[in-house]
């Protein structure tokens, strides 16, 4: 029997990809969206075969009506406290009212469960929701994908094509970082959505690569020798982030404040995915580091 799945955050980049992967697996997919949502995004989802349900996202009742008869709710929402905590709580409460048996929260990030609270603002918000989620009777599964591999296309300290460098903190030139492409994340999430036996937490990574490995791959692909350099100790990096945050109070209302980006880098160099679930679904293929880097390095 086909699974009926509701996606929140379907108009986002990851959300659309998850919808596509669910449809490719013959699921019945619907999405909740605000009445003011961009009509072009709604049209794109409709053309894919997604049923759009426009609801007042401040109304638990309206969301519950949209959840009726669903086997699972997937949250691909992105935002700050009003979204990751408040809105997800309303969606979860609605799912419980509608007796939806399963829920996938918007935990598409590094596995923060072993990290120190207070070191990453966005992870702290997810912790608050996780505590609430785990206090309910619903069966939950979180997909931890590390960082989206797409960030490597931009000038991050880990791979800065502008100044041709790879940066690292502490003594971690060989520390492997977890990266997963959005396509791979979406495909895995769709498999989890259809898997009634999926565990509470699943760690994945398209590839795990260190700054020194990145240097070697870039050399192989471009012939250029990027500079591999230590940026500071982890302790100094931590202090820098605290000052950066204190000096930019406006960033508290920004999803991608500069200090939040620094916090994410710090987290990536603080923990690793040691228990990859990549092999759980045999029909999936994973993007290799070399293949992904080749897609944008010239």
C-alpha cells in the first residue's frame, strides 16, 4: 500500500528534493504552505505531482486537518526559534491530533547530540525541539547529514578558491569532515520516510574528507597547489566566535549570521559521524568527494 506523506518546508531547496524522491518511490505526497507562498514554487511542486494544502501555519487545527490520514510528516523547515521550535511544535501537535504515527524533524545538520550545548545557536534550537519531540508518543527519526556538500562551492575557510587555501583549526589538518549533497540527503530521507523500522538517529555522509585530503584532490583536479594552513587553535577559535557574536547582536535575528557560520565550522571540527547508516538502503548510491569536487572545480 502506498505511503501518504506530508512535507512541511516543501518549497525550500531540500524540501523540493525530498518531495521529488518520495514521488520517485511511488509515495503519495502532499505539502502544507502558507497562502502567501510564492506561486511559482507552488506551481513547481504541483507539476511534480505534489498536492498543495494552503493552511494558516499559526492554526494547529488547520495543520491537523492537513495531517489527517497521513503515515508520516517530514519537516524540512529552516529558520530560527519561531520556526524550528514554535512552528515545528505546532506541526507536531497537529500530527499527534491526527494520529500520524511517524515524524522526521528538521535535523539536517551535524549530529549535535554529543556536542556541548551553547556552542551552536541553531543546534540549541534543535535540542529544544528534540526534547519536546521525545516527550511525545510519536515515532521519530532524525537524519544527520553533517554539512551540505554544496557549501564547498563557496569561499569557506575549509576550501577558499579565492585565495587558494584550505584552513583548519587546532592540530586537525587530517580531521575528516562530514559532507552530504542535498540530492543524497533527500534520497536517504525518502528511504527513511518509507521505512517503518527506521531508528531514532541516522548519521550519513556522501563523503568524509579532511583539509589535507581536499588539498590533494584539488591538486589532482586543477593542477594548483592550494595552501594548507592552520588558522588558530580550537581554543582561540572558540574565543573568537564569542567575541564575533558579542560584537554583532543583530545576528541573533539572522539565520546565517557570520558568527553562526563560524559556530558551524567549530562544530564540524569538534565531532564526526562515526556510525554511518549509508548502507541501510541498498538501492542508494553516494556521491564521492572526487566526483563532487569535479562538478565545480575547473
